[in-house]
């Protein structure tokens, strides 16, 4: 594998278009429901060794379900040796609200995760047919679109026929605007010293450290371009950078974990962050790439999603 000093993660994004066959809608932040249904359908599809935990299975390193959902730590890994699993090669991005029978679910696949697209299409089709959420809402998969990083789309799956998608590429990093706004769309959950970082204690250092760690792990375990950069230097410099303005609130929500058979608190921060980008050049590639990877906890189910937009300087800064 060729190491790189800049983050490189080949990414493919796909949009799954469904029609809902019954009334009603899923709750807010439905990624948890979709992730659970997808995992159940995928394991049911590919598992040939029943009643055996994945980490004890002889096939764990050659299984689509194991790689996508359990993602075992490779035996020769030089990172995360104290962990039993590593970051998953995907994130789900359900729509924030749906007012019509049409429903579109987005999935981002990282690096080698793209190899399992046919399995994921089949599993997401079955998941929709079996029902999503506590009320088992039925979703009928119609088409799957391949989303180009520039925004163009191409239908690659319809009526059971799959075409070859375009080659995965790492998103192109645009020029750095003088001022940006970061919009947190789903709860961002970051911990420090085993405590959730709330709005009053949230800062750029915490945000970037979580993002750097996530991008580094994804590039190491799921691509041929492991990131080798000045981690200590970036982390130290991040402590000197501040948001120009932040409008955040804590959003509490819970999800039911069928594996642990209990309700889990998954609250996090949502809102907006503004930044003057002077001195931000070294961090910009990571911030931009994070729009696909998400950051913080529970990213595979859609948490920690954000987008970046060029913005105007606040009036009081323009006067200066």
C-alpha cells in the first residue's frame, strides 16, 4: 500500500429510490432503523454458518456481512489493536423528511466497500420488503442511481438488472473560501474523557480530532492509501483555531438496540458553525472529505452528517 500525506478515500455514493406502500412516515433520524434492517437482511442473505459469532467464524475474512457490518480487525493490523472491530466502510443518509410516497435513501461506500454493492442492493431491497422501523413500514425498491461527485446521476439498477457503476474516486478538494459555514444535519456525538461534549464546551480541536481519527482509520482499513501525516502537529495546531460563531443545541433521541435489547441514548449536537478560514489550509482537505465520511459516534447510521458552504463575513468582521 502506498502511504500518502493527504487524505485519499475513494468514495461511491448511491441513491436508492423506493415507493412507500403504506401511509405514515419513519421517525426523525431513521438511519438506525435502516441500518438494523440492512444488517439483518444482509446476514440472512450471505451467512452460511448459522449460530456462530462472526469473530469465531472461519469465513469472517471472506464474508460480505462480516466485512460490512462487523469489520474485523486484520491479524496484521498496526492500528486499533485493542479493538475487536474497526470503522465500517459505509454510512447511510436517510432523507430528513418525506411528504410523498417517494423515498430516497443514500449510501456512501468507502474504498473496498464498493465491492459489495450487489449484496447491499439485494439486502436493501429485502429490508424494504420486510419493513422498516417498529411499525414495519414497507418500502418497494424501484431504482438505484450512481451519484458522481460533481452531482450528476446515472441509473445503474432497475427491474433486477445491475449495470457497472463508475469508478470510485476521492472527492476533489475545491479552493478554500475566505469564510465557511458548517451545518450539522444529524446529531454529532463526540466524547472527551468519557463525557459527551456539549455546546458550551464544543471547539474546533474536538471536532477536527474526531474527524482526523475517523479519516485515518477509514483510509488505513478500507483503502490502498493509508494516511501518514503529521498527526501530532495537526492536533496541536487545531487547538489554536476557533469557530467565529457557533449556534448549536443538544438534540436528545433514543434508539432501540435489538442486539443489546435496550434503549440507547444517542443525543448529539445539531446547528451551525462559522469560520474565518485564514490559517485553515492544512485542515481543509479533511473538513471537505468529512462531508462523505461523517464524524463522531454512530456514523454508519447517519449520525454526524454535515455539509460545508461558502459564506459571507459577519457584519461586525466586515467593519474591521
